[in-house]
């Protein structure tokens, strides 16, 4: 037998900046990001803009054009600002990626040019996918505008769009050239999007940093009340944890079967599909976190005090832990999962990663571990606990731990 073994090592480095007013001409950050690696002067730039962000910032397009005019020795806006729909709409319809590809082509961008994506995580995903597949990779500058994208999705190396009814079925691993978090965009977020983004911070705290979870608990009232300083602190810490995991977790391109940063996501992705995306990603993640935390408790892994802290933090932040689709179409004992059951998300999650099923569970806050088998009966019990919890909270307007009659309850755990 004759063979050649090839081994390639590639280092990636990208900065994540925190600023306010990135498109104010006196703010030189974006200009300097491009100038630090200018191969030609000025560098060509295409801006892809989330339509929802444009609607909340009526003069944003003119600000982009003025910024590029003021810094024309470094930046050349090589075509009109392209606006695309936000949310899952941009990822569900392939015509939007085709439109970005066409704009890249029409602008004459090369691999030393830039696509700047301004918007929520879905727009960053779609624009990133288009940039990564045009010329096999054009430099991407992410400017996330939501809590969810600033603390989580913009930090990573993944880009993708939905296909065949599955989330992120098509995608690439392509690190951005830079990420610029602008706190000013957070001020115009609807309350729902403000709250939903905190779920990813809770996730990072649960799997990485118990002290960070303590901080989110302590700041819950301030976060719910939209205190920007509290949110900036949470975003900064969550982003740092996310970046640290990518750099040191040993599997940045997900070649294995474990994905710790997707704690709670197997059911979240399925719930987004089952609700026809009525449920936003962050809202679905909050439910997914609650579900897997409850499973961890009922299965005998997670102490009750930790479970209660997790489960009561969600309503304290204005996040639900249950929607009707979670409890619908559950299988009878010994029967296969029905097509519209959330439990189908387990097989889809395994298929997406490959290898054996690997789901993260908790031994305590900040101490996760992998399991390779999920007991359907315990998971169904966990769904029932969340249903009762949500009903009690809605009926009493207070955190759970009590049934609808005000009685304290502790769901029975499995024998350990």
C-alpha cells in the first residue's frame, strides 16, 4: 500500500470590538478595520442590511453612504446598500442568498474586498454564507444589531441557511474578518427581542461559568427593565465565553459529535420549525434550556436547588418555558416519535452533527457532561413539569415551584 498523509494547520484570528455609533463619521473604527489589511486603496465594500434595522433607523442608509464618502480614501461603497428581510425569512428563501451573490458580482468584489452585514443573527448567517461561497470566500465584517447576535451568533465561525425544512442545513465554517458590536442598535430593539437574547447568555453561564449565572440572577430586574449598562456587561461576558470555547474547545469546525455551545438547542431548533417560526430562536432556546435542565434534574443528575434557580430565572427575565407545541404529538410508550413531535428533534440533531447522539446535560450550574441516550419517558415527564410550571406562573404572576393552587411541589426524581 502506498499513500501520502497530508496535514494542514491554519490559524485564524479575528477581533471583536465594542463601540457605540459605528457609522458616525467621527468613529474611525470601521475605517481602521478595513485599513489594517488594505491590499488596494480604497477597498471595495458591499453592505447587506437587515430590513427591520433599516425600518427602525430611517436615516441609516444615508449614514452608511456618508461614512463611506467621508472615508473614501479607505472605503469604496461599490453598489447600493442591499436590504434583505430579517429573521428566518432571509434563511428560508434561497432567493435572498442569490440576491446577495448577484450584488457581490455586480459590485465587482474580489477576495480582498469586504461584505459588511448589519443586522440580526439570521441576516448575518445568510450574508456570511453568501460571502463565504462567492469566490470561495470574501472578507466578512459582522455588525450585529440584536442581543442574540451580539452575545452569541456573531461570535462564531458558522454561516448558514435553512433547507428541506431543517435549520442551517446548508452552511459553511468561515471565520469573519472582524465583528463590531454597536450598543446603540440595542436601544431600538422590541422588548421581545431584548429579552430573547439573554437566553444564550444563560446557556453560556450554565455550561461555562457559575459566577456569570449568579450575575445574571442578580441583574435580572435590571435586564428586564432594559438597563443598557447591565445588558452590555452580560453581552461582553457571554461573547468572551463563546470566543474562548471556539479557541480552546478543540473542535471549532465541529468534526466530532459533541457541541457544548448548543446546550438546549436540539428541541429549540425543532420548536422553531413546529411553530412555523412564530417562536424566535432566543425564545426557543430558553424553552430548550428549561427542558434539558428539568431532564437533568428528573434523571437524578442536577441538584434540586440548581434546577429551581434555572427554572425561576426564565420568568424573572420575561421568558416562557413552555409553548403548546412542546407537549403536542408525544409518542405513546414503546411507539415511534410522530412526525410533529418535538422529540423528532433528537434524531435531526444527531443527523446534523453526525456520529452518535450527544446531548449536553448538567450535573450542576457550570458543570455539564455528555449523554448519548435520552429516555423518552423522562423527557416526556420533563415536558409535563414545564407545562405545569408555566400554567402556575401565568395564573399567579410569580416564579414557579408552586402548582396552580399555590402548593409547593417537587417533581419526583428517578432513583440514582
